[in-house]
């Protein structure tokens, strides 16, 4: 076991003498990145493999970005336990690492007598899973909290500790901290086969070459069932659940003060209305099971349903300008709980079926998996030189570089706005292109800076941003646009 060799994250050459890793993590979504960060606290050689072109560019980037208390999870389930623990861990880590979090609270709104009758049951469930902050509120109080809510509501259950979080910064912070502390990040490395090896327990064949590792953790999201089958297991199947969402302009933000939740059904938590940390308002998601794990296109029928739901919830919202539409695929399975399975004799862990609560639970899932790896024989020796990550601020509620006289005085590039819709400066784009994990595409720049995410969706700043990216990559602008078109950039705001 060696201490933290870093073989680079843009590419990896395969030598005739293969590097042997202590742990290979398959999937650099929020869960895989959280695990890489957790393991980076120890003197280990860890490789984080991602089939896509960036960290957090799959399911992790296209969700409702809610920081869940777990009030509505099933008592006794693994998901409930890890969501509650993950909420505490991420709430503490976020401010330190620069992850935007706003604890704005949620209101579970009842629109008929049946839903109203279910609220005490949901409050009792919250107490059963250890959350004691839920309380029933009257119609008068609900109206005072949310004056733009449609008429017809009968009451609500208040969940004051629910919050919103940045879904982009979270996995990037985890992965950045991991790479800073020696983790090898290999992008474009889809795992295609697995075989026993002479130097290690596993040899993973990837599109970037062979990876030798003593332990493997499968955190492949939508592909976790396929990776599991490479290890001879067939315990679950991912059926992608498509969720379409509408992003409304920042001028809509005063219409909504809390996360507005419907009373859930057995199949879905339903369509919500929520502010975002970027200052927008989102409406969604739909819930449609699909066969294609790449089906991230929006549909006329889905968007029509969302608009109808939005009109029933906050009528004034649907009259506001739409900034963007995005689509996410959730890793739903035939089981109701997370599919986290340890195979100590094989030195293999499967982390599958992580649905919409995975963002909140990610750090707790990582903690849980590290304990399991230790029980399977992974030797953990703490690093004494661990370095924390500090991410650039993307929140609309705290000072950004263009607002900081001190930042501009130190570097004039922070006073030169490139993306006027989102107030993103040339300095921020430069930083994203030279960071520990540089933005590889326009989508990567979106997630690191908010550029191209505003009202004009890049109509004004697109050429300048593409030119800056092309210069950093040493290619033509046409190549940058070709990368974006071929990377499946759908599913982003």
C-alpha cells in the first residue's frame, strides 16, 4: 500500500507494469466522489473511474437539489438511516467546503380532506425516523407563509429543517478534495469487463486501459446493475425513472418562500415547487419509467403536466419566464431501499439503487462503505497531511466576485463580467479552467461557474465562453462545440 500517487485526471497511460490500486471506485457521481473523498483521509492508492467526461455529469447534476431531513423515509430502512446521517454530515461540511446550502424549510400542502387526514400520519413517521421538528400548521398560517399559493389548500405539515443545496458544487467539492490528496481521477473510463488478476484481486478493463485493484466499489448510478453483473450478481435491475423539470426566471423567486411539497404517493413524492441556490424557482419532477438509460430529452406531454400542476400550486408562477428545462434519470429499482451490498470474500461492494435522496445521503453512504471495506480487510492508516477543499461560491445569497471590491482589487479579471445573466466574470471562468479538476466542456463550465445558465442560455456570452474553453484545451472553437453536442449535454439547467 503506497501513499497517494496521483497519475492525473485528464488521461491515463497504461504501462506494461500496471499500477495496483488499493481501491477502484466505479462512478464519479455524488456518491462515488463522496467515497473518494472519505478514502482520501487515509494512506491509500485510490482510483476514481468515470465513464463520462466530467465529475457529477450524470444523474447527480439533474435533480431537485433538496437537502432532505428524511422525515418521509421508511422507518428502519437503510435509506432512512443514511439520509438522516448524511443530512448532518453535509450540513456541517457544506459551509467549510463552500457548498451553497439554504435551510429554507418545506411545507407539505394538503389540497383535499384525504391528504389533510394523512398529515398526522406523516408527522408520526417523521418522529419514528428521528426527526422531531415537523408540525401541523393551519390554513391561516400557511397563507401567511406562502401568500401566492393557489386557493383551495386546507392545511400543511411544516418541515422547518428541509433545505436546498447546490447539486453541482457538491460532487465537485468531494472529488476535488480527493484529487488534492492523491486520488487518481480517470475520465472517459467506462468499465467493459472484469477478470481476476495476478497482482490484485480485480482487473477492470476500461476504455482507458486496464485497472488493477484489490477492492472495487460499484457506484455507477444508472449503470450499477450492469457493473454488478460483471461481478456475477443479479440482485436488482435499474429501470430509469425520467424526471422533467422547469426552471423559472429569477424574477419568480419572490413567489415562493419554502420548498412546496405534495402529499406523496406510494410511487413518487410528486411535483414540487422550490427555490434554488442560484435564485431561480424549479417546478417538477415528473416520474416516468423508461427503457433507455440515455433518455434525457424532455417531452411535450411531460412539460404540459408540469405546467398544469404548477398552475394548481402557484398560479402566478406559470406566467413567469422559463429560463430552462432539464431532465434527470433516477436509478430506480424493483426494491424500495438502497441496494448497498458487501461481498467481503470478493472484496467488492455494490452501491446501487441510490435515488433522489442520494445527494443528501452521499457522505453517510461513503462513511458506511468505508466501514464495510475495513471489515473486508482494507487497512486504514490516517493521513496526517490531508488538505481540505474550498470551492468558489455559486450562491445567489452570498457575495460573488463581481460584488467584491477586494477581489477585484487583487485581480481585475473578477471585475470583467462575461456572462451578464448570471454575473460570471472572466476570472471565475479562468479559475474553472485551471482548477484541480478543470472544466472539460461547456457543460463543465456551467456547473463550475453558472455561465450559460441564465436567461439568454448563452446567446450573448456563448462565443466568448467557447473561445476561452478552446484556448484552455488547445483546440478550435468548432471542436469545443462538437464536444458539447456529442457529450449529451441535456439534463442541465
